[in-house]
C-alpha cells in the first residue's frame, strides 16, 4: 500500500482522539470528480454520552453523500466518529454536528445523515439532516434502518 500525501492516518497506527474537536479528518481527491454518485457509510455501533447522566447512548448512523472534488478518508472518519465515545452531547447535537462538519470541510455536492438512536427513557430518537435538495439524477437508496420496534 502506498501512502497518499494528504492522509495522516492511512497506513499508520493512530490513537483515538480525545474529543471530536481534536479529531482531524483527511480528505483525498475524488477519483471520479465528473461522475455523479453516492457514497454511504453505515455506522451501526456509534456511541456517545448523555450530557445529563453521563450514561452511554447508542445509535446506528447512516451517512450518504455525493462527492465533488474530494472524498473523506474512511480511517480518519472512523477515528472522528470514535472520538464521540467519551463526548457528552444530545442526540441532535451529535447527529447534526457530524453532518455539518463533514459538509463544511469536504464540500460535497450533497450530504445527508440519519441518526437512529436506541431508546433512552423508553423513547427512541431519530435525527435527520441534509444539506439541501439532492442533485437531479442521483440514485439515493433507502437507508434501510427500520424504526425501533422493541422486542416484538
């Protein structure tokens, strides 16, 4: 494997950042900048902390984006998302904050996130954000995460 000059983490041992603010995301040139396509990251084991109780919260995140000039390097994304493990924030703050940081830094054609949070206090919370209308002609499959049903 050859190192890409714009990556800090790919091919190297990397510690989990202490906070999302400490996390650095790497972006590399889009290998198909003239092609409209969708990239999806499914994160079925996302964790953060409740800002009130300090107890862990769990979510299944689905991040979809249509790249423009750059794509996010997946190891740096994994480290960024992992940095939330000890970060105290409400579901809405985590979900929307992740999407807005990616959108602002990467500047894709379009981005959306679905945050499917497991119940807290008996109430599952789902949080959704998108950057605007998707580009015409972009194939956007369903995120495939059913609403929370409990055990039955």
